[in-house]
């Protein structure tokens, strides 16, 4: 990542020398780097043809915003979700392409309003090992799994910290595997990304979702406080273009398109494995 920082500095200097003063006044950067949760279909996942890039509905939306602003954005894989957040916190990466709003994150990131999705987070259990569940209290005295540094909204996070036993793992695949082995009682994760991954792993018949969701939180684009590209012009223009995109219904169109894209990729992968 150090080389990436050096490359970005050289690029910024070169760009400054070439572009007109009026363009530079509009914003510092012509190129942005983003990352996010790589186990998050249909919102984000690693491109099978280029695993160092992330694709999905969130990536498509960010590319749309970048085009509207006249900048280039690279949406890269930086490791598991916990590592991706660290990369943005330090400013080595500029943006997170989709995060819930929490107080700790507010201390290191600017949130671009409005939220572009509202996603339910649910309790996943091993089918046949379900337990009575009607709300948060029913998770007490049980062991759960979720991703390291994952969030389900400020209110639930505070409750969980004081009342629940939640272990952190690096990937949802690992969390589901532990669940099916009986090493945990439940997994907390979002409904649609969880279902997409369960289908791809062939676990869909072994897993069950308990209702109601533990939370339904807004998904936001975030910009690192430590990004050299973070200025008033960029924040304002991202908010303006995001508002226009949400009003037009574009995020919903992109989500449906990427649900089909994910399914098609899984069918292709399954066909290749059978050959």
C-alpha cells in the first residue's frame, strides 16, 4: 500500500501541473480509490476475472457518481471487511463503498447523505437447531458469530456489547461453517448478502433465518477524514449526485441487475467445476 500512496502522490503532482487552475479549484483529485466488504453480494464482491477489483451494485453506483463528477474511481480488494475499514481510516484508501453509520466510524469518516439502501440484518441458525426467538433478549446466554468490526447500527451494537456473546471472524464463510459444525448458536449478518453466499456455498438448505431482523440500517458512502481528496467540493458534489441517484431509483435498478449478475456467475462457476 506504501507504493500505492507514492503512486498517488506522483499522480496528483503530475495532474496539478497539467490541469487548468479552474479545474483544480473544483477539487483536489481526479482519481479516487475505494474499497468495501468483499463478501457482500449483490452489493460488493470480488471480480472472478480480476480478484483485486470489487464489483456489484455499490461499485456500479460509485462508478456512476464518479462519472457525473468527472473523476476516475478504482474499487479495489484490500482484504477482509475489518482490513478494508482500517485502510480507509488511515487514508490509504479514500472511500468505503457502503457502510452503516456508527459513532466510532463518524470519528474517522464523513458520511455522504442520503443512504442509498436500507438493509435488514438477521439471525442465521443451523436448520434443526433453531431456538425460540422474538427479539434481542432471546440472543442472551447464546454464542454468536459475526465479522470482525461489523456493525448492525449504533443501537444494536451498544446492546450487543453489554449483553451478548459475539465472536468475530474474518469471513462469513468461516462463520457459516462454524455454525453448521455446532460451534456457535447463530450468525448475525444481512439477509440478502447472507442468502447469496449461502446459495453459492451449497448451504441454503442447512441454514434458516429467524425473524424479526435485529436491525434495518441505512447503507452510506463514506469518505476518510485522512484522505488527501477529502474536501468541501467533493463532499458536496457526492451528496448532490447521490441525492439525484436515489431520487431516480437507480440504486434499486443496480441491485436487481447485480443479483442476476451474481447468480449468473455462480451458474458459470458450477458449470466449469463439472467439466
